[in-house]
């Protein structure tokens, strides 16, 4: 009797499981079920939400399950920043002096030069040069010391090798309130056809970075990107970039970018180099500190607007710019000394006010370069719907990559039916693939798509995601 009961209970459990799987499969539109089966991924790895923008849900599969969205997390950071700060928000980096400080006849500035860092995610070498040039135009030639005020952010430096053991790759760059050129050094290879050699040049050419090794010169036609290895190894106070590999001379000049030191060292080396090139002197050095509250402004630089910045973040999936934007949200909404935690709290509050369900979300750095980050397909679809119905919709949608045209989807969805018909954000990690955004259907309706897959074989979902876009574009 007892064995019979167990057999019956087991049979019932199997039937219930079968019904559950069948119900999950039926949540996919029939037109997409074949494409999903072709991935050979378990349905349990998928979270999907498809809805008409401003309208009903069309399909939903485990949409409330928190999953790692990879770089699709950037849509959360950029939308909340845009909606809270406005499209015309800009970061202002300033050079300051002590109140009443004078410049004498020899061009010596009394007291320190203060650099008030703004956390500008798009501050470039030429921007720093322009600010220093403004100092020279104002008669400043000799500086006693430079004090860098990074107090807008807290202690936000990260171990750049912690994520994947590639600490010199620019996508792993650490955020810093006074970041220049993302903290990356450019290694330029110039072809010398006469000697059949590749000549390496460093930009910027600083004393604390040097190059060792060589590339082998190959003859023939250029058939693709050169196979070059460039690895940074610290040797005392110097970073050495070891290069090796082969490159066809016909390919012409090309560049490789590497992190050759921390953000503070990179800024100092670049500041010294540019200031010296402009004829300036620095007698004591560069240190970290606070600018006086009533300091005098000597020069400043305003960044591009936030609307322009989020286009760089979303179209090209820039990790450190996303991190900096999250920290900026934390500073603006929760005060200076911003951290990823204060930025995450700001994001949650913004989305709560917008009626977005963030249950189960883990907002750790704002970029998606994380093993811990989590969102839900349903919550993200709600957020995308809020964005669609917002007056800021044009700015946000235009920040996403256009199918078959630019950004991270320029080589995808290039058929006549899909090219230019979707604005999308991709996400790619070892065990995660994600796609989210808006698709314009043949009827003229707009559809919201969120697809999140977490699995060791997550890469297999790409044809399915493309099939979803094609299906929506045909509606």
C-alpha cells in the first residue's frame, strides 16, 4: 500500500512537472518555439518579457527571476541618470587657487594649484591640455605644488585584475574622480617599409612607461587585425609593456590600448608632461587634498552633455563611463564621497518613484561587468516602458545601438527587414547573454524586448534573440 502511494505521488509529481514545462514553453509565441529549441538551452535559463510599448505584455517567460544582465545593466544606469539629472547635465572640472592668491611678475602662482575633480567620465588628454593652456594665458608659469581634490567620490578604486585576471585591459579600468583618457595608454605601431620593422610609440610618452619586445614584419595583403600581444608588467616604479606577435606591413598604422598604472599615477604623469610642454614648471609635486571652500576659479572645463555621454556608454558599452555615471548619481542625490552603494541607492529611489519593480535586483557597479549584478526581465521592461512614455524618450532611445548600423549590433540584424528597425543594448559575459531595447514593427508599433539568459552555454542564445527581433519587426 505504502509503495503504491509513493508510485502515485511520484507519477503526480512527474505530471505536474510536465505541465509546468509545457506551460513555460507555451509562454513563448509559437513562432519562436522552434528558434528556442534550436539553442538546446534549458528553458530554465531564460527570462523573457515582450510587450507593446505603452501597451500589453505579449510574451513572458520567468520574467520575475533575477538574472545577471551583463552590460544591459548600463541601460539602468543611463536611464536613471538621464531622468534624474536631465539631458543637459555636464561635469565641470576646475583649477582653483587660494582666495586672494596672486601671480607675480615671474609667473609664479602663490600657494598651490587646486584641481577640483568632477568625476567627468569623458575627460580627455586634450581637455587637460586646454585647461593648462588657459593657465598659461593668464600668466601662470611656475607652480609650487598641485593638490588634486577627489572628494566628490569616496574610496572607489578597484582591483583591475579581480574580474578576469586581465588588469591591463581598458574595459577593466578603475573609476576615479580625476580620470583622464579612461586611464589608458595608447601604444601606436608605425610601419617602416624600408627597414621592414614596426616602430612602437607611446601616447602619452611618459617616463614611467616603456615598451620592450618587437613585432615581426610580414609581407602580403592585409586580411584582418594584426595578431599582437601587449602585456603590462610592473617593474618597480616603471610599467613595462611587453609586445610580441606578427603584423602585415600592408595593414598600416594601428594602435593598442593598455592600463599601464593606476588612475592617480596616470593623471600625474600626464599633467607633468603637458605642463612641461607648455613651458610650465612644478617645483614640489602633486598630492591629494581638499580645495578651500572659497577658492578662486582660474580655469575650468565642461564635459559634453549627459545625453552625449550616455550614447558613448550604451552604443559602445563603455564600462568605466557607466561606473562613473553611477557614482555621479550617488554624489548628486546623496552627497559627496559617493560610492557604488550610494549610487545604487539613488537608482532604486528613482525607479521606485517611477513605479518600477526592482525586487531581487543587485546593483553593484552600474556597468554590468560583474558576476553579482542581477535584474529581472519584468522590471527592466517596466523601466523601458517608463522611458518610452517620458519626454526624455528621444534622448534615451538614441543612446542605444541601431540594429545593423552602429555600436555593438552593427554586424547583427543587417537584413532589409531588420536593419535600422531596432534600438538595442547587448550584454555579454562568460555565462550571460542579454538583449534589451525597442523594435519597430511593420505596423508602425513599437515593441519592448528584454531577453536574459544565464547558462554556461549562454552564447547559443544569439540566433534566438535575433529571431525575436525579426519576429517583432514583421508584426
